[in-house]
């Protein structure tokens, strides 16, 4: 076998060292390699060798000598199509094979080659097995070294961690000890003889940090002792700062007071025009300079105001500041206000000047406060309120003694328009409290005078004969002549002289209060004014009706229409609530006590004694507009009824008789016709009387209506129901004529009734033409607008022209 040639593939394999050969996955005892492709991949050269071996073994050509032999197959065996199924068949087949002449030499060579291959492969496998053993030993040594290295690494990590922990502990200990080691240094600094108060900033920071740390760590040794010593140092530092700030403020205040005392009398007196210069020069300049010096110290206190000690110090500094400002300015402000009172006689000018002065003072004081302090304080509010109280205390007696409603109204308007609405900013807000107090006092005085005015000038008004001289008063006052209402509470020049005095007074009073008091208060007061005005008009109407019932009715209608239109301009709710005690149930309770005495001892809510000692509270809504509308409706109905009776009184009497007769004798026409008042002659005579009455009495009635009410649309509203009632009465008489009389009488009577229709229409038309042609009657847009004093002009722009002299 050694002399046989080695195949090219094996020759290449021999030239390859074992370290370059990737062996297949051969099972080992420890089963390390289980996946050939994963643990021993072939390189491209080895793969090519394996492909050559495969081609050499698998694809060998058939020898030529067997290509022509049809009885044998390529293996030298006889071709047979019969399958071997039994043992005998196998023996037969095998004997045939033995008898066949086969070239054994060829197979022997192949066998020898394969044996060589096997030997060589076994050698390779042996070497590979040795390599695996070496690798296994190497792996065990590697794992051992890795284990020892990891243990060494862990030990090093533990040592490093212990070192870091010790370092941190030492640093932490050093940091904590630093808070205790600061005590001798800070003590030495605070006890130094040349210590400057303005250099205490860093010392305060260190003291605060040390106190805060020790306060949170009471478990440290001697922490209480150190904390006490640090607090003593802190109190010493704060005392130095406090003494510096307070002494500086007091010294500045005393120097200013001394300078003011040394001023000449004419420059330190009550001259109001020099007040601002004096205050700016003496009362503010030095304090502003002082603020620049003390501001750093105060800022350090304010930044630590969350600490109780600093907060107490800040409050002490602010209290001292406010005391010095109060001592410095209080006398000057008092003198200034008194000089204003002595100089100005007009209360409005005095209030305006006083408020202006106080607002300037509040502005200057607030700005100066901000120069010293950055945080808000209630002390500045109290200080400025004290200054405002000086103005309030000096001016209050003046407007409390005022008995003029118009003056008080002007004061309220001045406070609203010139002080509250116009002024903006913090200074105005600080002075607003005093302004609101003055406004409330003035409103209270105004309400008191208004109640007094309503009682004396409206409820208790006693009209003179000239006040009730209607319709003569409708002519107005001759040109150039004026009439004044000389009421002490609210004098004014009368413009609408044709109005009843209580109507004009009520509207003027309501108009003055409309913009001067709160809406809710005005609603209650206006309700009372309208209600009392309506009742006064009703009383006047009754007095006038004694002399002339028609004038009394027209007087009431005219003034109620004016009142209704005028109050429509007030955009308020006139509905108010009235409360009263109801004692009506006490009679029944007393009767029960007398009839059943034992009921007094009943322990229940039905005890009659409860009804005696506890009267019921009756609450009801009062709507003056509804009351006015009801009275106006009653007056109009009365006027329409009176006008209808004036025009057709005989006709109405006749229809009344007919209705009464039919009520007693129903359905007996013969008897009705037999009555003297129902004859054709009587009916004709009655119609003639109606015609004469229309001719004579109706025109004066219409003229009087036009005299009181000049607005044509209002006249039409009154004429329409009057015309309807007359037409309805004429229709009834026509129906009566059609039903009762024969044709010859019927025609004549119907013609007379038709003439009455035409007559009433003609009279109304003539009266309308006469009204339009009158120079006293003008269209609403051309009518003069007689606006009463104190009533807003805009309230008349939408009101119908009820009177040529009235809006």
C-alpha cells in the first residue's frame, strides 16, 4: 500500500497541516461539539476537496466491455425483472453471481484505496482528539484564571468603595464641623471694635446657615450650647442693625422738625400754594437721601422675612418709620386742611381741594415708602388712612350741617367723577376708603333731607288758590316773569309753571337722586316719591272737582300722563317690598283665652298667647306704576262717561227708562208704545234736545279737553271711546225706532238720528282742525322743550309732547 500513488485530493490533504483542517463534528465524552457547521466551519479550500472526493466516488463511468452485454447490468449481474421474494430465490440469484466471471482485481484495488483512506482518517481523528484534549485543558485553566481574576476585581471594587465611603464620610464630617468651627470666627468679627453695621451681610448669612443646620440636627453633641451662642450672636447683629435704622430715622425726623421751626413765619404758615414745595424740600428730600443709605440693610432683612427674628425686626423698622412720618406730617396736614377751610367758603371747592391735597400726599408717601421697603404693609394703609381721617374729621361737620339737597348732590357727583373715577393708581386706592366714608355720610344726609323734603313739600303740601286755579294756570307765566320755588331744602327756578307743584318737585327730586345714590336705595325712594306724588295729585283733583268736576278729572289725567311719561326715563325697577305687622288675628286669640282659659298652658304652637305676643309680619309688593296706571284708567273712564253724558244726556235718560220699563213689562210693546215718554212726539222732542245739547255743550267740552291735553294723538285716544259710546246709544235708539213706530214716523225719527251721527263726527272734526290751527299747538319735533332744573335732558327725547309747555 505504501507504493500505491496517492490521489490528488489526498495529496492536497497531506500538504495541509492539522491546524488548518476543520474537522467535522465528532462526538466527544463531554459532548462539547454538537454542531458541525457552528463549531468547525470549512474554509473554501476544504470545501473544494470534499467536492472532488464526492465526484470521484459518485460519478464513475461504466466500463466499455459492459456496454454491449444486454444480459448483465452495470454491476456485472444478470438483468432480471423478477423480484427476490423468498430465500430460495436469493440462493438461486447468489449462485448465478458466483458462476459469473467477475474481475476481482478491480475491486481489490478499490478496497485497498479505501483502507488507506480509512487509516489516514483515523490518524487525523486521533490528532483531532488530542487537540480537543488540549483545548479542554486550556478551557479549564482559562475558567480558573477568570474566576481568580473576578475575585480579585471584586475585592478591588470593595476596597475602592470603602475608600470612597471613608472620603465622603470625612468630607461630610468636615462640612458639619465647619458649622461649629464658625463660632469663634463670627464671635471675633461681631466683637470687633471697628465693626461697620453695613458690613454685616456676610456675617448674617453665615449665622443663618449655622442656626438652620444646628436647629435641624439636635442629636449632635453640644448642639444646644452652640445654637444658643449663635442666636446670641444673631440677636447682637440684628440689634446693631435695628439701632442703626431706628436712630437714623429719628435723627432725620428731629432735624427736619428743627429746620421747619426755624423757618420764617411767612414760609411755614398755611399758604397752600407753598405747601408742595415745603413738603418736597423739608419732608421728603432728607428721607429719600436716608432711604438710599438704609435700603441695603432693609433689603437684607426683607429677603429673610420668612425667619421670625427678621420678620420682627422688619415690623419694628416699619413701625418706627410710620411713627416718624406721622409725627412729622400730622400737624402740617391738620394745619393745611384748616387753612383750606378758612380760605374757601364753597363746600364743593373745599372738598375738591382737600381731596386733591390728600391724593398728592398719599402718592408722595407711598413712593417714599417704596424707597425704604419693597414689601407691602398694612402700616402704610393705616398711616394714609390717619391722614385722610384728618380731612374727613374737618370736613364732615360742614356737610352734615348742610340743609340743601342740591349742594349734597354736587358733592356726591364731585367725589364720583373727579376723585373715584378719574384717579388711578395705588395712592388713589389707599385714599379710596376715606372717600367712600365721606360719600356714604353725604348720601345718608341726602336721604335724610330727601325724606324730609317728601314729607314737607309733597305729603304735607298745602296748595294755595293759585296752585289750584285750573284751567287758568294752563296759560303759563307771562314772558319775562319767573317763579321760584323757595323751599329751604331744594330751591329752584320753576320752568313748568302749568304743572302742579308736587309733580314738578317729585320729578326734580327723583332726577337729582338718580345719579347720586345707589340704584337699590333709589328704587325704594323713587317708589315712595311716585306713590306720594300720585296721592297728592288725587287730593288736588278732588279739591278742584268741588268747583268743576270736569276740570278735576282733566287735571288728574293731565298730570298722571306727565308723571307716567317722565318716570319712564329712569331705568330702574320701581317695585318695592313693604312690611307691616298684622294684628288682625289677636281678636280671635283673645276670644279663645277668655273662652278657654286652660289653653294658655298648652305646650304647643296653638297656644293663643303666642298670637298675642307675636304679631304676624305681612309682606307685600308695592308697584307705584301699577297704582298710577289704575288711577289714570279710572280718571279716563270717568272723563269718557262725563263727556258722553254731556253730549247725549237726554238720550241716555230715555234709554234708561226704556230698559227699566222692559225689565218690568217684558214683551208688551203695546203698553210701551202707550207710554207718554215712548210716543213719536216725545222721541222726536228728545232727539231735538240731544241735537241742541250737542251744538251747545259738546264744543266747550272738547275745547276744555284740548286745553288740558294738547297732543292730538292723546286727544284721539280719549275721543274714540266717547264716540263709540255715543254711536252705540244712537244705534240703540235706531233699533227702538225700527221696532216700535210705523213707517211715517219711522222715517222722520231715523233721519234725526242720522243727523246726530253726522253732528258728532262734524264736531269732533271741527275741534281737531281748530286744535291744529291753534298757534299754541305745535308738532312734537317743533314744540319747546321746557326741561325742569336737575332733570337729565335725555329723559325728554323719547317722551310724547303732552303739553305745549311741557315735555
